[in-house]
């Protein structure tokens, strides 16, 4: 979880000063690391990014233990990062700011999940 918190802090620190794609990448990895932490607490592991999100959905979202809206936000961050990195379609500054806010909410929800 510390890596997730660190990536979120990085995204917050560079928001408005770095290219939006860099901010989005930091938010995406923050959510990925948080999801991996939650899965590892259940003894679940995946090798790929897609595997993490599929497994996270199966273990936490589908049974109703995690907010579907926040899960969709993580997938949105994944898509935005991939579009910025691989398709030269960078996110807007507004989208980057929205993802920073959403990432903070995502991490808080994971922390709540881990303490319950």
C-alpha cells in the first residue's frame, strides 16, 4: 500500500506542472498497486495488469465488497494511460485532475477494505 500512497502523492505534487499523461500514469499505478495489495492480503496474485483487474473484479467487485464506480475509474485510468503512452492521445488536464481525486478515493476504499 505504501507504493500506492507514494504514487498518489507524486501525482498530487505534479498536477498542474507536469504533462497530464505523466499525472495519469502515476494515478494508474497508484490504483494498480492498491489493488495488488488488496489481492495479496487474500493470497491472490496475478502476473499482468489485465490479470490484476480481472482478479480484483472477481474477488472484490462482483461479490459487492468494492464500489463498482471506483473499479470503473481504475479501468478508465488504465485506458487513459495506455492511450497516452501507446497511441499518442494524451489525456486532458481536467481528466488528470479528476483521476487524482478519484485515486485518493480508490486508495481510501482499499484501505477500508483491508481493515474490515
